[in-house]
C-alpha cells in the first residue's frame, strides 16, 4: 500500500473480504494501533467499540482472518482487507455477518489467473507454468487439446473424482493459453454475459 490511512477523524471502517471468493464477510473498525497490529501479525485486529479495546478476530473462537492484502480507498479513510478466513466469520456461526454463503469459490479463478500471469516471464525451471510458457503457444494449445480429450474420456467412465481432476487440468491449461495469447479471463466472462443477455 503506497498511502497511509488517515486516522485523524478517529476509527476507520474495515471491510473484510474473502480473498478467494471475493465475498464480503463483515465490517469492523480500526484505530491506528489495530491497523499496525494487523499489519505486523497478518491477522485482523479491530478496535472493539463495545469492549473499548483491541480485539483480534478469532481470539476466543479460533476463527481468525489471515491477511492476504490491505487496500485503501481514494479518501484514505476506509480499508478493504482481503483475508483467508478460518471458520465462519460471524459469531452466530454463519459464513458472513450478512447471513450469506461463502461457499462459491469460482472467483478464485481470477486469483489463479494472476498467479499464472506472474509466471509468464519466469525461468522455465521455476515452475511447471513457467515451463509451459517457455515452450510456446503451440505446446500450450496442444496441452489444452490433450486435457479436453482426457476430460471427454473420463466423462464416459462415471468416475466423478477422475472427471473432476481432468476438468481442473483443462481449466488450468485454458487459463495458461488465454494468458499466453494475452486475453484476460474477464474478456471471456464478458462474452458469456453478452451471450446470456440475448
């Protein structure tokens, strides 16, 4: 984060978002001490208005929020904290404090897209993904074709675990091919949205 939060007016709202699903989990408040403790520990700590003290989320329940990213709004007076939650977010036992489900993890594909993108220019010996990029578009496209064929074969076998494994392989390699071609996943989603609207 380049800027610093402006605590001159008191407590700042901190919106807590699941880094994988992008679901908003809850809203809390931070003073400067809570903010710095959150940064230092990589676990969300709020300032509790009811207890009038610092409160680390999960200190009694064990349902901690592990910090993945902290973003600051344009006015420097609201925080968006992306987390990896342990257990339910709400003290009532629900996934979120808004009584919504946090089980849909399809948004994690956007996170995976960024990991794939970060490996595009890396040395081939650093990861499987980097080695695919180094082999070129033809090889990446060939892998997508191979995975598609394997998925079709597993669809006929009635083995759900093998089918899911091949589906994951196909999606992964498709994301690599999209990145290799310089086409963002969001462009494909936009095309699907346009088709759905017709």
